[in-house]
C-alpha cells in the first residue's frame, strides 16, 4: 500500500502528517506545520505551491492523500426521516436536505450519519454538505502537490474517531480542539458525534473565552442529547501544551476536564520523536484519518465517497440464471421421457411408485406457490415512498410561491399511509391552488385554512395539509373503475 498523506489548512497555517502502514495500523514519519502568514498575504492559490515545496524538500513522493475539511466550510443540519432501509436513506436524506438546507444544490456532495434518537417512528440524521467550489479549490491545491485528494473528511469526525480508538469510557463528553484560528467543540455520546460547532476565539484571556463557548455549546446541544448530560470535557493536547489551561477550565466549569494527547498510543518514527510538532493537539484529525485509512475503517463523513443508493443488480446475471434453470429443466424433462420409454415394459408396480413420487413433488410445488402468493400479496400492499416523494415534488407549487417547512411520511396499519405537510405560501389563495394540484395525484387531501404568520416576510401565510396515500391495491382498483 502507498504511503498516506493527511492534510488540512486555514488562512494562517497548513498542517500535514505522513504515515505508512504498520503492525498496529500506521507509523507516522512526519508531522509538521507550514506558516501561511496573515490571511491577506496567503491567497488560496499559493497553498498548493507551499505544500509542494515542503513535500519535495522532505522527500515525500506519491501518496494516498486525505484532506480534513473544517466545520465552517460545510452546511450541516439534523434531519428527520421516516424509518427506512439503509439503501433507501441516501435519496430520502437528499430530498429532505434540498427542502431544509439554505444553500444546497443538486450538484453538492452530501454525506450523513444516523443518530440514535430512540424514536421508532422517525430516524434522526446528521447530514453535511460541501460546496463544489470548495471541493474544486482543495483538489486544485492537491493537484499542485501531484497528490489528488482521495478522501475529504469532516474534521470533527476524524478527531472523534481517534478519541474512540484510544478507548472511550462511554460518558457523554465534549471534545475541545484548539487550532490556529478557531476551536472545534464536538459532543460525543458513546463515542459517536451528535453535535458540533466551530467558533473563533480572541487571543486575549483564552481561558475565559473558552469557558463561555463551552457553556454555550452545552446549552445548544441539549436538544440533541435527550436524557444524556455532558459529564466530562476532553481538551485535545498534551501537558506541555495545555496543562495550565486544563486546570483553569476544571475550576471554572465544575466538570471533569482531561487532556487528550493525540500522539499518545500512535507509533512514530525515531526521527519524528526527536522533532515533535510544537502544537501536537492540532494534529488529532490528521492522525485519526491516517489510522482509519490504514486499518480499512470507513470515514464517517466523506464528501468524495458519500453514501449512495446501491446500483441495481445486473439483469444479465438474472437472465443467465433463468436460462440455466430452464435448460436444466428441459434436460430433466427429456431424460424423464427417454427413461419412461425405455422402461415401458416394467411392471405396473414400478409405475405406481414413480407416480407417488411425482405426487409428492407436485404437493411440494403447490406449497411453494402458496407461499409465493402470500409474499406477493404483502408486497402489493406496500407503499414505495420514493415514488410518492417524486409525485409530491412534481405537484408542489414553485418555490417562488410556496415552501415546505416539514414533511412527515408514515405508514398505516392495514396498508396505505399518510403525508403531513407544514409550510408557507406568499398568498392565502395559493393554499386552494395547492390542494387542487395535489388532488391530481391523491383524491383525499385535507387542508386547514391558511393562517397569517407575521414572522415570515416572503411567505406570510402558514399552511397545513394532510394527504391520505392509498395502498397500491386500492389505487389500482380506483384506476380500473
């Protein structure tokens, strides 16, 4: 396997780590930072040139390149979807995200993770999207280094992966990662990311400013935590870097505050051990990506390799299998006829025995056919939600006239389902137009009178509608009539 190169940068500093696979996962040979100077002196197009110069100087050749993307460059939101199999979630999540994200477009890469909400009727999803322009800028910088990016990983998830790898004690905790320009605050439950934010801090009285942001994060995350409470804080860095800050946070927060050294437990080369970076806490995400890549663990949020609907099975394989079965049956039939003609002069008792054997085969086939009919009956009553979402998108008013705030899809016992819509329109008369449009697909649409909403300027009328989705059997019967 080629060497691994992990990168991240902001306006002031670029950081890189180079590793190779070893017995325990990865051995880190190089970890260093590159000062990019003040933001006005370090335009984005020069980052690739500076990285390329350093990599050439250090003798780093062709590598599998991983890039950590900061929270601030992404759009991230918690979505709610109906319970669905994993292969249907990607399209459902993108549909919901297009309605609720402020800037998302069809060409934006989007990845997501499930959140354990404990709600059987809804699935909580943490979805993140990245602008294609940001992806292009990163790839252009990597191209200058002759190391195109293979993975674009959301930085807090890479840090959380490294922390979990070191041995999570199961407590609900807050990871605090201080970087050159900002601080990442990530809430973990059982080692999984449930809430994250990134803020810039003033260099004056860092401890006091950090205490305030930690308290704001704890308050903001409570809606996602449910019955959990943040019990501990892990400050990413070693004693030489943040020992005094760690003690100050513990006194002011009245929480268990611990240091998390990202290099502890990581194998490093002898050369690197002699020249460790001055701010080791800033390399947690890079080390997390290296470990996951070296051990074959999929990155939780990867914008170049997001979760997608599986490709449909190749029909040629199915046709080949059916052809082989048909040929085998034909050969069996020919053999049976030939054997019957050859044994025509045998005794009647032998023919009766053979007939009984065939009766057992027919009985078994009848049983299988009965089971197949039951399965077909069940499948016929099931709703294909992706088709309903497609119809809803086609029949809905243009975005200049109406928006959807919330769409809840649920199945009903005995077949069929319902869709509950909440949204806003620019004019109260549009509510009736929307109901007429939706009845083109679903005969039973119930809408409450539109209500004025002073909080909305562009869409000042609030609407609520309920759509009854018939089961496929009922819908087919209505079409026949």
